[in-house]
C-alpha cells in the first residue's frame, strides 16, 4: 500500500518551495519597482528642492551655484513683494477667480441643454463643439487676437475672462454632459410636475448633483489659468495689466540685476508654485475622483 503520509509530505514540501520561489520573485519585482519610483520622485522633486533652497540663499551664494544655503534668508520673500508684484497678484486673482466661477457654470449650463433640452440639430451641434478639441489652441488665438484688437480689448483683462463665460470649453462641456446623462430623468420629471421650469430644474437638481464634476473643473481651471503665460503674453503689453505668470516670465528673461538675482527669482517663483501646491493637496481627492468619473462615465 502507498505511504500517503510520505506523498503528502512531498506535495507540501513542493508547494512550499514553489511559494518561496514566487515570494522571492515578488520581492525582487517590488524592490526594482520601488527603486525606479524613488529615482523618478527624486528627478521630479529635485528642481523644486533647488528652487526652495536657492530662494533662501543670499544674493552672493545664489550666484555661486551652491545647492544648500549656509544660512536661511526668509526676508527674500518680503523683499520681492514690490508694488508691481502686488499688481500682478491682483490681476491674476481677478482673472483666475472669474474663470473658476464662470467656466464650470457655463460648461454645466451648456451640457444641460444637450442632455435635457431637445432641439433640431442637437447632435450635429454637439459634434461641432467636440471637433473644436482637435484644433490646436494656438491656431484659434490668431482670429481671436484680430477680433479683440478691433473691439479695443488689447491691454485689458477681458480676453482672459470672456472666453470662459461663453461655454466653458469643449472638454468641460463633454465631461459635464457625460456626467449629467447618469442623472435619472425621473428627478426633473417630478420637479416639472410640481411646477418647476427648466431653470429651476437646473439650479435645484442638476447643480447640486453635479458638484463633484464642477469641483474637478474648478481645480483644473485654477491650475491652468494660474500658470498660463501664452495668453497673457498675446494680449497684455502694458506692465500694469500683466498677470503673475507673465510678470515672472518677463522678470526671468530680463537682464540679471541686484533686485533680480537668482535668489530673488526663485523667491518670486515660490509665490507661483505654492498656491497650486496648496490647491492640489487640499483637493487631490476631488481631482482624482473627477478623472475617474471622466473615464468611467465618459
């Protein structure tokens, strides 16, 4: 008769060897993966670390190419707060604030028309709007520049504000439309029976339910408008109308003087970096949820 205990012992020993081999492969795989991830993190964080350390150096140290400051000079952040920089801040807050409000609202309002309002040529119009996403943005700037010059908007903030009021962008309209299609029609039908009109349905039902996708659009709008250099460069020629990004760009590309030494340039760059970093860390959950909603519900 076969010795079952011996066979079971052999099988168990073989399974343990196989498991150890698999565990060893997994350990090696995870080690290599984490090693490359750490290297990538260092590569991405190194410029930010250099910006922070240089902004805390003296003018002499920053000109010597040192990486670590011998002493911390937090007064650099105060010294760069010139009246011109405060004007750039004011212009940026106006532009970013209005776009953060109007772009999500315009996109949601436009998407609501495509989801709940039936009209002739609805699908054709939506296709035309989506097709504009294939046109490079810089190509659209040429006719827009001609129009804005003719109506006298050059050297004003209107070219940076008005496009956000009128539609909110094809990408945002698409995301809002796909999200609204998941909202049951029974909700607005019940509201209509109770006497609500289209505007009341939109503001009372759709706006509260679309808060997640609206938050996503607000975050992406903030980061996009805050860091935008190209659009202000096209329309804002007078220094009093510059945004913070354009002011920093012109300061960085200008001649190096005592007031624009490397430490001062990095200090003013921190004013550009910190707000976006704060917004990302506070609203990163909403940002990730918005990306997932666009992938699943789109």
